[in-house]
């Protein structure tokens, strides 16, 4: 992912999506889940988060805060993309 991809996340019209009913959601491209699927399924629990304290430029924090009220999730996503690109 690059910076343009990260910005695309912010273009989602969540208000419109939240107002949609189940009947308005197009699920035609999702195959049905049969017994074989569940027999082979693996439970994956989310990784736990670790609280850290770090020093970040104030202008950077202000920018992330202006993007989204859950700005810490955006910072987490950016750090993951950076680390994944260098693994």
C-alpha cells in the first residue's frame, strides 16, 4: 500500500452504509457457507494490543486527529504497512 491507498480508506461513506438495510446489500458474489467450510474453518482471535508511550511530532498527531476520531487506529495501520513492507 502507498499513501494514496491509505487515503482511500477515509473516503468510505460510513453514514450511507450504516443506513442500508440487509436487503440493500449485494451479497451475490459471496458463496454460501456449507458444512465443509465450517469443518475446515480455523478460529483466529485478534492479536492483543499493547499500550506504549512514544514521542511523536505534534503536527503529525494533529494531522491524524483531523482525519478520524479513531486516529490511533490510523497510526496503527500506517505502522503495520511500514513494517510489512520491510519484512
